[in-house]
C-alpha cells in the first residue's frame, strides 16, 4: 500500500478501508521477542486506530502534548499549514487536513517523521519486523514503516491474513 492509500484510510475516504483480518504490530527493542502484536481488527482503519492509540500510549499518553511537539495544526489557515509542512510533504497537505481524528492525524505525522525522524514505507519486508510475517502464518504486510538511519529501532506496520476460501 502506498502512503496516499494510508492517508485516505486515515481520513475515512469511501472505498479506502479494506475488510478482512488485520494485525497491527510494533517493534519493541526492550522485549525479548521484539515483535509486539498491538491487536487485531476486521478493518484496515481499525488496525490503524490500534497503531495510533499504541503510539500515544508509548509516548506518554498526552495527545495534546504530542501534537504540540509536532508544532502542527492542520486547522490553521491553509498557507500557514503548508509553510509548516516540509517541502516534500506539501503534496499531502489536503489529505492530511482531511483526517479529522487528531489521533489518526498524529499517526500520519509520525509516519512522515515529524515526531521521531524519517521513516521508510515498505510493503514487503522490514528491517525490524521481518519476523512478524513468519510468526503469523499466511499473513502478509499491507505496509510497514521502518525508521531510517540514524533513528534505528523503531517500526510498526499492519499485516493481513488471507481471506478464508469458501
């Protein structure tokens, strides 16, 4: 899945939310297993919500402080908001503004690197979560974001189990 598709799902755009069996995973270097299953959902947007809630919890639980740490407010006037976004992210301005949930918008900013540095979006493999697909038989990555150097040891993603044939 491309980043545009993730943003559309976070915004609740019609047709963007897959239905199936999704698993949200997070990399935790402090755990022996390192791959932490955040939870399961019957929809992609539900799995993204699990990742968003997990992010807020991991960062201390104060959503307002996290949004302030990003120095962002999509509710500002359009010109001020686009000046705030990095040049590379300006094409996403409209999609980011369409995300009305503050928690979901924070997850989008996290993926863009506004909290902890840049990430690489992948769809098949992960430096940190590579074992997740092997530990969840038949599951495949919908997407995964890995921290780009020098911000190593951060990653999260969503996997989908194939639909049962019937």
